[in-house]
C-alpha cells in the first residue's frame, strides 16, 4: 500500500483542566519508519508561565529525546511544531516539565508525513 501525498494524523490527545505536570505519556507507536510531526498547543493559567516538554522516540541511531518549549504568548496560549524521523516499533512519548500552581489545557496532534 502506498502512502498518501498528504500528512496522516496518527494520534490526537487532549488533556483538559489539568493541574499537575503531564507524566510520561505514549502518543503513538509507529508502524512505519518515516518522518513524523508533532504539534502542541497549550492554554495555561496564569498566563506568562512557561512550560516545556520532552519528546522521546527512536530513530535509526537509537533512542532520542528533545526538549520542546512552546512559543510563549502573553495571552497564555502557546504552540510548537516539530518534525522528526522515527522508526517503527518504538513508542513516541511526551512528558511535561513545569512547576506547580499551574493549570492548563493541552492539545497534541501527531502526523505521519
């Protein structure tokens, strides 16, 4: 079966009305080697607080991880998009890295390109 010429959404997650950091969460386990793209949108209170995430996956070199910090907006709404190469069979995971006294809504979309 050939791949489509448009991105394929392989996972969407929403974490609403959260008040504790996001623990290690599996978004998707690829069935194909290829380029994937994650888009993260976050609405947080109080606005101005920064949040970061660790994205983990495996590529042809082995286990990989990268820190992601969404663009911070004074409105409390922030976003980031990151493409990466992943091999099949190893989970793509995300974890939140931020402090306490923080409430948020988090929306993730993972696409296979």
